[in-house]
């Protein structure tokens, strides 16, 4: 209890600072000068108006309407707070709008309306149709919510979705499908007992009917007891649909033999002795918040095999609407759906359920560290921060809208659409596509030095699922086996990928003698070679590449870059293969930016700078990008006679000595490299046109510093570092790399050197 005041204040501070609320409006077009103003407003805006007047469908092309949702509430049933009024509901509605943007990139206005009459509220919502592409009704009390939704759906030609009803029902449906899968039961055979006759409870029961539950097997209870035929107290048409012809009257009377308890009512409604009388392997969805109908520990005390979900985040299987509403709206908006129908809702159910049954994403695992995310009784539905939700669920919804005939703008290529959705959350996906396509043409063997690392294991799973490459992991088999099991990965050592065990491998003699032969004239004795081949996984991986047992080495998930580089050079370095530099691709909001040399040479010579530049140009083209290279320095086009500018000018002279098929310029300040107008004022005759996309620095400190600032403060996503000059035989990553970053590096390493020179 002592922590509650601090939690309350923390929540209030979160809403108050650094500016009040959770939303703001930003322009999507520049307003930098009079020309922009004339286009955005008078007179240019008239052209867009006339286009829309001519054809209403053009509103999606010339305005934000096609990606704009209204969250509408009158505040009569807000969370567990009840009828707190429209104004007090605003923090919740702002939060809902933020979730739309965060998880599906949908812009949203929250509209809190002081109107308690459901028909008048429906009139207000219907009048908003010209502004919005879809309507999300929220926190409106039952039975008024049924009336508002029905009227709006009948009168509006855009999707209207009451999330408290249908969003809850969809997530419950997905959780129920997977719970039955775990329990070995089917919808057609189960008995359901439900508490809560409100909007969410009724919608959940209707969804379960659509999924195959028989109406006669549903027993609905509310605060007055069982809903039975002939009951007059607190009844409405929605409840009456589930009335049973029986003399039974209470929850205790009907719980016997129930396979599924569905609670959307209040705390402690379901007693342990009732759970004891349920069917074998009972499924208990106790969704009341903040205190569920029964706490999981109390249920398991009498039914240890129970499968349990709640509405709380501190227990497994949180039934959370955020798994549904952003993604069902994303799919509906993208095909211009006129409604969200049953087919789209069921597609959403199936998409969510399917995602939980496959391997957990590395991103979700990182967001929920310490939690068991393996499909089973404690993991029935995916986590909201699983970035695959938008691709899986939204594309399924879009397909269902098209097949059911409610899509005004059908999508011709659903697979391309799904990839586009994934690119919105996996920022590297679009830029990496040419690299993955090139890698797909060759089946290369990639050895990972740190094979026991969770990120490497997740990357290995993804490599096997998404590429033609073969991962080889260096590590102890029993450790890798146990971690794959714990992480819920389907891959297993010895079956799906090869393992090199440093402690006991039949090739140990071959490896240490190979290493000794390479290093015997550099002070390495046989005993030292033996010790290194037992303990140094980077050296082991390099020896495998040297011996032709692997095509490329990836190392560096822990440790210092140059330590790894030392062993890569020792084993794989030749007259023709030697590290030129490290190239990092930073993916920013306004496009890609390549930076070199971030790791290899602290203070490269002019000759080395020229070599770095040639390597960078080759590698940048691997991504389908034409290099525009700027040499960056404190010096500005020769205004300083010494320092880094001198070395950069000498490097440019070396490059100028032969014809080059790429553009480069320098030396210049960083702002001149990125701002063409500034550069034009300072140096009108520059060979570089537009903003530079490759920055070459004369000091690794500067290159690495810019890389880290962009990553930590500008939200840049790094691909790399790419080790240039080693013929794609080795790449050294950094400890901050993610599992997806390793997958990207695998694609880079998986491309034969002939593809990029």
C-alpha cells in the first residue's frame, strides 16, 4: 500500500509533463514560405476541394480522412469508474488515440460528447461522417451502446465499431480458441457459464456462437442470477437471447460441469468450491478489473490444471483490446471498407490466435523480459508489443473485407500489402529487401561465434524461416537446447542447425593444428593454440571459415570490437583480404544515412580514407541506393590548412586520380553535407547535388559518435557495422545489436561477394 501514492503521482506526472495530455497535431507538409501557404490554403486548396466535389472518393487522396478515426464517448461507462461524464473520460480517450497511432499508424481524434440520450448521440456521430474514415465508439453504458451502434451502422457508410463490445469479444474469441486447443476440447461440445450481461459480455457470447458454440450450451448470469425464460427483472432483448428454460436460478446452480467460465462482472464472483465442480481442465476467463472474479492462485488451488486468463497485466494471458482494435481498423481503412462485418471480426480472431501459436518475436521477448512466451496454458494470446500483429491481423482483415464484398478499394497484391505493413514496424525491412533478394540466390553457411546468446538463437530461428542460409552455432549443446526450450523456439540443435561444441568437438585437433600452423611464427605455441580453440569462439569461427566449413563468420554480440577484429585478421587476413573500415547504415525518419569508418581505423591515412570510400560506395549500392558521399570535417572546403581537413583533401586527390562512377565531395561541415541550400551558398560549384547519404569521417571517434547520437537521440535503426574489405567472410557486430539486427547481418553475410565486388 505504501507505494500507491507514488504510483498515483507518477501517473499524474506522466499526463502533465512535459506538456499536458498525450496528443498533439503536427503538419504533414512544410509551411516554410509563401508558396507553401498558397498551396496549403488559398488559392491552391480550392483545387483539392473541387476534386472531392467531383468525386467523393478523392477525399482519401487529398485529405487525411482515409487514415483518421474518431474515438467517441459520452463517459457513461468508463473502465471500472462507471458514469464519470464526458470530460472526465478524456484521458482514457486520448490514451485510446495514442494506441491507434503507436500500434497501427492511424491518426485519431478523441471526441467526448455531453449527450446521454442514445438516439441524439447517434445523430451527432452520424453527422461527423465527412470528417472521419471510421468511428470507434467507446465507454458508452449498456443498453444505450447497442442503440447507438445500431443506428450508426445503419446510417453511415464507414466502419463503426464499439470496441468495448466487439474488441473484447475478438480477443476473448482468440484466447478461447487457443485455450480449447491446449485443453483438447472444441467449441461445439463445451458448456459455457458467463457472468455479466453488459455490452462486452453479450458481445463475447455472440462471438462464441459464431465460432461454433451451441446456444443451448450457454448459461448467462448477471447480478440478479441466471437469465431464464420468463424473467422480467433487468432484462433487455440482448440478454433475452440467452435465456434458458430451466428451474435453476443461480451461478452456483449452473456451474456444474462447465468447461469455460467467462466473467465480465465483478470481484470474487466465482468461488473456489464452484471451480472444483467445473469440468476437467477448466478454462477460466476472469476479466473483471482491477479485481477478477477469482484470483488465479485461488482457482489453481482447487483445479491445478485450470487454464486462466484475466484482464490484468500482472498475470499471464491478459485479455487486452489493444490486440484487436488498431489492427482491425488498419485493415478496414486500407481497403476502404464500408463496415466491419462478422467475416472481418472472425479473421481478426484467427489472426491473433495463429500468431500466439508460432514462435514469439524477439521484439516481444525484449519488451516482456522475464516472462514465459511459449504457446501453452500461460501464453494463449500474443503480447501487444509483438510487431507482427499489424502484418498478420490487418492483412487478414483486409482479405476478409474484400472476400465479403465491403471493400471499396480492394488491394491487388495482399502479400505486398502485408510486407508494407511489416515495413511500418520493421524499419529496416524496405532497405534490406535487395540484400535479402540477393542472399536468397545462394545457400551460404553462416557461423555465429556467440551461439548461446538469446539474440543469436532467435536470429537462427528467423534465418531458417526466412532465408536459404544455414546457421552454425558455436556453444554448448545442452545450454543451447535448454535456452531454445525456454524461449519457445521450435528449432533444435543437431536437427535444424549444426553446433560446434568448444568443450568437446571431434574436430578439435583439426582446428587447433590449423590455428597453430597459421600463428606459429607469431608467438603461438601448440599449448596456446589448444587453449584458444577451447575458449575463443571468435577464433574457432574464423578457423571454420578458413577451412571452408563455413562461408562467413558473425561475431561481436559481446566484447570489444577490436578484440574480435584481431582474431578475424589473424586467421582470415591475406594480401587481398584486409579490413578497410566499418560501415554503419542508420535508418532515420527521413531516409537512410551511411557512416564510415566507425570502428576499424582510429585515424585513417589519406590512402585508407580513399579505400574506405571505395568500399562504402560498393556496399551502399547493395541496398539499391546510389551513393552521394560527403567527406566531413571541421574544415570547410579548404578553410583550414591542417588537421582532418588536410587528410580528407589528400584522399579526394587520390580518388580524383582515376575516373569514378559515384559522386563525392568535401571536405565540409556536417550541416553542409546534409543541407543542399547551405552548401550551395558556401560552395556553389559542388559536385554533390542534394543531401549526402554517405558520410566519411577522418576520425573513428567522430564517425562512431555521430552513429551513436543518431541511434540514441534520433531513433535511428542501425544495420551493421558492415566490415569492408574481408570479402564478406566476417562481420563484427556490437553488443547493442538486436535479433532482427543479426538477421539483417545474416542477409548481408549471405550474399556472395560477386554480387557487390
